[in-house]
């Protein structure tokens, strides 16, 4: 069961990973539009927090898209001593650096007017992203201005002082300087022609790399499974090809885009597309992994002969698949800008309502799961279940069906069945034999000793009787009998074999009783005149002679039957008997 527990833990880990797999959070409606605004709840929240760093950067992205240098002046804290032309040039360089090397995630920027209080910068400062340069990158810093005319968040003067050096480096190392003017000077949908060509090449490289890397990962997985000596069908490996290709393709594509110097707005849109695609890829991977785990569990149960346990694998797979799809849908809706908090709250209320309405059904479902996992009984087992005795015919999602000794079928809800006292006769390793003999009251003491000794000898010599405890004792005086109790365990694998052994022992004991010159007692008090032969005097005399011989030799072995007397009698009889006496 350890392997199955580990698989379950792996599924839970994957689902938890999916919850955190919203790699690029939602970009609100209108972020990349041409100045158009909406009246959604999200926008109302932004208007309420208009002094927050996120609101400031959201508006600056629109300025970047529109290439509005004059309006960008309001969001910059200039170093001292710059004239108007120097300021304009610095703003243009800022826009160029942000477009080409800016790494900013709007969703991660604080929406608090005071900024994030958990970073390691001064209270009036805020880090909102990174400028990716070689050899060292540096943070994009904002400062909150308290000037009455220009109150709000702006790019800090310290950050702006580093922009000219980065811009000069970009000009010297820019790939555009080596391209024909026709590819650099013309744009299509705001993207330069050479960048469109680069996008096509990046897509082609991503497709080829995804095929190569997925093939390598596929064979690494197969070799790892082979080294661990696990039996995994090839169909399961093949099911992971598609998500592996998508993962590797997205990774290579994201890396290749860094060399195209596309503007910040386009990268934000591309990041939004990648986050949606990556969420779908994670969902496909999670569904394939769930199906693979369920299939491996099914094969493992079948190899162990636990075919009944496979009944619950189908519902478990469906439940996990529904959970994965729901989490994927919530993630996608968040990426599309919806407020998922209300959706999650609605799902929670709906789940509570469904749970209350289907309480008994859910209780029976989990009762069935506990029966199949714990396996106190299996299909085909005979036993006593509460007050019902019979054979288990089926363990379903809602109830367990039992075929009784009267050949009727009793259907017991799983919730009730799992709380019953279940006595499974199929799992006993041996059968108990407890019997009581009533010997005639006129039997002599010597006859009783001989009976006890010979029955003990019979039990020790019979190959189907366990030697410990093989007990025969004169236990009580009945109203009309001398009572001998026989207790032993029978070596039998089923009830029919047990009955056959008990029948053989009873016949042999009956012969012993008759040969001892006595008989079983009648369970009544009867006054009669005996005119027939009665008890055989010859047998009585023979018994008395045998008793005298035993007394003269070693004496009777009662009451403890020493091992020196018992050992030479072990398993000396034939069973079944070839020529039983009639």
C-alpha cells in the first residue's frame, strides 16, 4: 500500500502546484488598450487606490504604448540641473530602456497607496521590477513625492541617473544597428518587421526544441522507471508527450523572446498569453498524471489479486479530474480579469448545499471507499455481518449486497455496513471442533479411563487434527450421562473439508465407545426390564483384562498425557480411511 500512498501524495502535490501555477497574474481590462477605460469592479478598485504604485505603473504602460513623451514627464523625478531638452532626452531613453529591458509584473506591484511594507527599501521607496542588463541587473525604483503639485509615485532620481548608461549600451550593442533600414524603420501592428521575422524564427526554434527536449525527457523517464524496476506500460509514457512538448516549447520561446527587444506592452501581452497557455498545459499534465496513477494502481491491484479494490478507482479519477478542471477554470478566469473571490465563495456555498442535500449518499460513498481500502471482506467471502449471515456478492458505491443462506439478497448501505461487527469466516486459519459425549451412567471408572486415553490417542494420531491443544476430558456428570468434552482445531481450508474431518472422527470415536463395552447415554430417564443380551460380558472381561495390563505396565496416562506416551502416536492413522469398519 506504500506505493499507492505515495501516488496519492504525488497527486495532492500536483493539485497544490496547480493552485500556485498562475505564473502571470491577471492583467485588468484595459491595461493595454488605447486609453479606453471600463467601469468594472476591478477598475473601481483601482480608482479608489489611485495613489498606489500599481496604478501609477498601469498608467505609465499606456503612455509607453502611445509613446507620449510629454505626459511621461509627470511620472519622472528628474536629477537636479537638467534643462528641458535634457529632460526630454532622458524620458525618451527611459521609455526605450523599459521597452527593451524592463521586467515588470503589474500584478505583483503593491496596490497600497503606501507601497509594500515587506520589502527591504525605505518607506518612501518602492521596487516594482528589474532592468535586465549585463553583467548586472538593477531594480526599477519609485519614490513617493509629497509635493503638493506633484504628489504621488514617480521614478526616483537615483534610478533615472542610471538610465543614460544603459541606453548608451543598448545603442552600441543593439542588433538593429546591423539590420537594413527597411526591416527597422517599418512596423506592422506596432511591431517592427525584423521583430516579426524574429518571432517566426523563435516559434520554429521552440517547436523543434520542444520535440527534441521532450524526446530526451521521455527516454530519461523510461530509463529511470526501468532502473527502479517498475512495470509501466508504454501507453502511459506516450500520454505525457504533449504536455512535455508544451512545457519545453513555452520555455524555449520565452527565452528566445528576450533577444527581440520588443516593447514592454507587447511583452506584457505575450506574458499574458504564456500564462494562459501554461495554465492549460499544467491542467493537461495533471489530468494525464492522474490517469497514469489510476492505471498503475489498477495494474498493481490486479497483480496482487485485489480486483475488488479497482471498483473505486474510476470514481476517484473522475473526482480528481473535476477538481483539476475547476481549478484550471478559476485560474483562467483570473487571467481574464474576473474577480475569482466571489466565484470561490459561491462554489463554497454550493458545495455546502450539495453536501447537506447528499449527506447520506456521500457517507455511503466514503463507507464504500473504506471497505475497499481496509478490505475486512471481499466479494465471495462468507461471514456474519451484524445479524446477517451469507456470502458477499458485490461491494458498490452505495451499498454492499449479501446472499444469505436462504438464497435471498440483502442490500446494506455502505455507511451502515462499515460500522457493523464483521465476522469473516473465510479469513480463519483453522476450524475449532468442540463436542461433548454423554456416556452411559453404568460405565465403570476403568472404562472411562480407557475411553479418555483412546480418544486422546486418536486425536494425536489423526493427521488433520492440530496436536495443541488436542484436549479430551471427563468434565461433568449429567442427568443421565457421564460427560466427556472434546476440544481441538481441525486442519481445514473450508467448511466442507472441516465437516468431512469431523465426520471421520465421530465414526472412529463411536467405534472406540462400542469397543470399550459401553455406549452413548440416552438423554432421558427410563425404567426398563432387560431381557436381551445387554452389555457383552465378554467385552467387559476383555476390557478389564486390558486395563489390568495397562496398570501393570506403565499405568494410565491421565490426566496429563506425558510426551513419552504421546509422541509415538502422532499421525499414525490413514485419512481418509481406506477400509472403514461398518
